C-alpha cells in the first residue's frame, strides 16, 4: 500500500525502529501499528484478506494497543466504500463516500489545507502547531458517530473528515509523513502517547 516507504523514512528520521510486518506473529515486537495506504479500497482490503491480517488487526485495536491509520488506512477502518464492493474492516461504523462535486473544487482533493479541530484531541493539542497538512484523496469518511471526528478540513462549502480519534485508535485522511514540520510534530505527539 503505496506510502509505506515515506512513512517508514519519516518515522526513522524521528529515531524510531520500524518493522514491516507481513503476519501478526511479527507484531509481538511492536509497541504500535500503523496502517498506511495509497490506492484503491478493494485491492487494499483484498490484500489484507489474502495475508490473513483482518482478525489480528481487529484484535490489536480492541486490545487497547496504539494504532494509527493514514489516508487509505483510515478509510479501510469503515464498513464500506463507494469506491468498491469489498467490505471494509468495520472497526468503525460508517462508510466512505466520493467527495462531492463542488464548483471550483478539484477531485482528487490535493494540496495543503488547514485542519479545523472539532474537539480537544491528543494530536492537535500543540499550541505551536500551525495545522497545515497535505491531502491527496477522492473519497472521505462519514462515521455514524460524528463525535469520532477530531478534525475536519474545508472543501468548498463542505467540511470533510480529516482526523478520527477513539481511545487508542487514531486515523488521519491527510499524510503526516508529507506534511513537513506539522506532520513531524503530529507523529512525535502520537509516538509520545503510545500505550
């Protein structure tokens, strides 16, 4: 799933040791799991199914261990996507919808945008954070429980889900690994909160 290299390099630059796991037996050495992703919903879910990782991912998250989903990694947490026919992980109730067509707005939604916090949350408590982050996506999350949304982003007249936070589970639609100093601060903050 496309951004593994950039996420790995970003975390290594913060002094973290990264283990790319292909099965959950290897996760015993991990203190947190990141599910990155760039690409399409169905092929990503089929990859998780074929590598027999779904139950283990669910168990990891349900156990209270730290988890971060990035971009497609956020979308896969939901039940379904307009992008495909394969069911999502269903860890979060809700679905992924195509970004609405709005005059003077491009799809994919791509570029730097300011995060709009919707509630106090773990990653956005840094006062010095300017909250500008980098997005590349054509689909967005609509959780059944809107209280899970910890930040949004303006897209024309709409507000799209930018970040989800639920106990040990955090996920962002944007790419912290491509978001410069803001992304670095967000990743540092997440790393400091690993349970």
